[in-house]
């Protein structure tokens, strides 16, 4: 994600008086609320200081890049435990990879399964069979094929592929919901959280974002 894109999205989110007031309150707070829900890899606790002003400065320097977890309980993803968030993103990604292979030649699916290894290959084949039986819309299949193409050929491990594709499907939708994307990312180890944040600007239509949120909200995926 380019710095200019992130700055533009943040500026647009602060377009009203209420968002600006909330942002000012967050910046004035020494540390974000709900810090215990943030994975420790996102910050280093600041050193102690006897001077109040110095202590506040050190806390802001340590925690200033984080967002408050106050609203995490209402979030569609950040309310879940970290291992559940990772599992959900992998399940979403597996669903989308399977969609891309509905109607595709068996040889292509076999080649991908050879790269994925077990148990990911068997899980993917089962997902493809289930989706074929449900006769998904051609538009959904085409969108999934585009998403898989843009995921990159360098990813070979099954879980890494599913996580990246799932993040690219869901992150653009969460990015439109205030701080929900950042809250969800903060629940994960920083390396995984950054992967989720990096997909905020992935190409995505309104229909794709709606479909991802619907699957998440309805618990329509296996292993959620």
C-alpha cells in the first residue's frame, strides 16, 4: 500500500466534525484503551519516568501508532480471538481459491494442490466440490479468478496463500468501517497484521466486499 493512498484514505475518514473530534481525543490519550487486547508484537512498553510530562510523551511514542480497542466487541472480526481471526481469513481465502477453480480444468487444480501440500490440498478439493454443487454465479467465479491471479506466484504454502487471498477479499470492506481493519490487525502478530493491512487497497467491487462481509457475518464458511 503506497503512503499516498493511506494518507488519502485517512484524510477522507476525517472529513466530518465528529471523526475529527474522536481523532483528537485519541491523540490526546497517553495509550489506547483495551491495550491488553493488542498483540505484544505491536509495541514495546515505554520506560518509566517520574516526570508526568515525560511519561506521557514516552507512552504516546510507544503506542501512538495503535488504535483504541473500545469498539472491538462490536466488530465483525476484531471481536474474535487472534487464532479465530487467522482461521477465518484462511477459510475465506480457501473459499475464494476454490471459486476460482469451479469449472476450471482438473489439471490446473491438481497442479495447485501439488504446491499446497496436505491438509490444504484435500480441504481445497472438498471446497471445490461443494461449490460446484451449489452452482455459484459466473461473476463470483470470475472475480475469484482475478483475485487469485493478483495474489502472486511466489506464494506456495497453502496457509499463506489462503490467508493472503482471504485478506485481499475482506480487508477492503473492513477498511470502510472506521478502525475495524486496524483493530483486527492489532489482534494478530504484527507480521500477519501487516499482511492484512497491506490488502486494504486491493481492487474490490461493492459486490465483492458485500459478499465477503456476508460470509463472515453469517458464519457460512466451514472451520469458522
